[in-house]
């Protein structure tokens, strides 16, 4: 139990890390902090709730037959008129899993070091033990572009071609990278984090046009109101000192700040809204074949953002983000894409095999200069699934050239999905691969 407690502390420290800031930090123009190219690139993508089933299958889903996630990949899936209810769905994704479990130079992994901690001892001893654990977790920042964790929660249902969903997603991203100081110690002066939260309310409608006995066309549209909030980059070296640690992870003589929560009154953040629309078509063909095309995040407004000097200012005047004009306003273009999907599924009483592949952002792919095989793989997702006795699902796939695996357990109203995957955080294949472990629990039908 004590080991579990220490592990929980080490994980939860990432949340305040994403917001913390020293009191003596020189003021920085929030408009510059909150509009860096890296941050804008991360937040301009529309909210896609974490589909652990899809992650295990190479992140495919555009042309897959209807399930609780199809609504978000392609609104045309609503046209099959199935009743679906997710009440609720909760998913947690932890990144850098390989870095957490791989042995270090001393033969110990970060995870094993956390589990081997002894909780017995004085407060100073605990500070000395937790310090290296915090340092070990923060050392993941040396990976540069990436993400620490994602948490999703949502409710959704569909019936008679109509669907509605409420979703909230929180992300912690890494920004910059750590280097090496003297004697092999990590230097966090160029490493930082930032946090992002998105909340959406989605309404969708799908219609089926029966062309013949074995061929039909589904059309769908989904509109979502999306609210986005994110912080500026937070320096990791300052995070350590605010919690009473030196850059090498040892306890500092000054100890932690008297008021560790004071950062809430100093942290700049941006918040705003957008109303993107998804349009989809699915062609249902004989022998279980489907083909689909969808345009996601069609957005004439973009995110209408408002800059706030601190968290307190946001709470007292959050409605200012709905003003189209005014001080501290700027706009983030919502990233849209034209995607294609193909799938085959064979219905069988004992097992149901599924094969699918998606081509993401076809227009952007065609505009790539000196287009080659590597560029095509960057836009390609391939996945497969075998459903056994409607209870156990086994999955695998390739996401932008990186392998993924997953499994699902269906127990009537309880569904548990798990996936281990690699994803590309950079602008091209091979720039910044990042692994992750995702688990989702869903109660519904």
C-alpha cells in the first residue's frame, strides 16, 4: 500500500508541474507566451475523444461499422439507426511507457525505483526519496516534442440516426527539451510543459439511402461546440525548485515554497471557443465491404481566443472569451482534413474478423513536395481485429508506420479496452515518435 501511495504521488506531481511557476519569475508578455508555434500546432486540432479500440487497431475508424466511437470518426455511421449508450466512458493514457520501464545505467528503471521506495522514515528522508523520483519523471522531458498524459471523460448516445455526446479531455504536453549539465546531470532550463483542456458538446444526424438490396449510402453531419483552454510553457527547472528540489533531484535547503498554489494567480492562460463541423459519406457494399470519405473540423470561425493574465482573471471574466472583439483577442485556425477509409468485416457466430485502413489528410498529402513512400506512410493507418464469441477482441495495426496492439473485453454493459501504441508527434514520419498505454472503461450498450 505504501508503494502504491508513493507511485501515486509521483504520477500526480505531473499535474501541478504543468501549472507551477516561481513567484520571482520576471513578467513575460502573455501574448507571446501563449502563441508560440509549437503550442498553436498542438491545440489547433479538434477534439477527438480517445478511442482505445481504434488506438489498438492502428488508429483506424473512418469506415468501420458502427460502434460507440464511430460517431466521432464519421457522422455517417449514425445512419445505421443502432441504439448506443455510453454512460459514462473514461479513458486514461500514459505516455513514455517504454522510458519508465527500461533499465537505467544502474540496472533500475524509473518505475522499479518508485516501487522500491521505503515509506518509513522522517519527513526529510521522504523528501530525499521523492526527489529522485520527481527527477526521473521530469527526465522524460529530454524527449522534446511529446506528451505526458491524457485523461478523457464523456457521455454519448445515438438512436434513430441522431446522436449526442458530451466530452472533456485534458492533455499535458512537453515543450522544449532537457540537456546535460556538468557531471552528467540533467539541465532543465530549456525544458517546459504546458497543459490543455478541451470540452465539447456534439450533435449529429445520419441518413441512409438504400440504392439496392445489398448497396446503400449513408450521409451524416455533426456539429460541436468546443471550448479550449491552455497554459503557457512552464519551465521544468523552476518546477523543481518550487517544490523544494535542486536540479539533481536532491532536497534543497530552502524547502518548498510557502504557498505552492500561488502560481494560480500568476499563470497566464488562453481560453476560447469554436464550432467545427464534420461531414461524412459511407458506401455499404456487398460481402461486408465499406468505403467512406469524411471532412473533419470544417470551421469558419476558428478558435476565438482570449488571453488572461492569470487563473483568477479567467474565473472572474471567463465570458470575455465570447466577445468577437476586444483586448487580448486572437484566433487559432482549426485544423481540418479530408480523410478516406476502407474496411471489411465478416459476420460470424463464433468470431468476427475486421480489416481496415485509413488515409488521413489527403489534400495535405498531395501538397507535400517531393512526395515519396515515407510521406504516404505518414498519412496511412492500417488495423485488424478479431472478435471472439462477442466477448474478447484482439487487435493490431500500424499507425503512421508504428505498430500498435490492443485488446477488449465485453461483459454485457461493461466494456474494458486497452492498447499500447506508438504515435508521431512531429510534422513528418520519424521526427518525434512517442509511445503510450491507454485504458478505457465504458458502461453502456
